[in-house]
């Protein structure tokens, strides 16, 4: 997974609402709005998910930043 700075409709993008280090795992807690984390036909609302990233990516982002995964 890598951050994308220009999100398109096929990307899953959301706001980082928390950052967690758990047992040497770097997790970004992302809130996907309007079904952005799943098929919009199946879901219309908010989805929160933990995205595991490497330490460099973890350090590059702050709470409130937008983050996209493929």
C-alpha cells in the first residue's frame, strides 16, 4: 500500500483519525466517508478501518490528513 496524492474514484481515500503503534506495527486509523471504503451500491455511510503502513509512511502523516490506498 502506498499513499496517493491525487485520488480518483477507484481509490479508497479517507481522513486519518488516529495513529497507533501496536507490537511494532504502524497503523493509520482511517475514516472513509460516503462508502469510500467499499462498493457504494452496498454501503452508504461511514467506514473506519486500520491500515498497516511502514514506519516512513506512518511518520509522514498526521491526524486530519487525507490518505488513499489502492
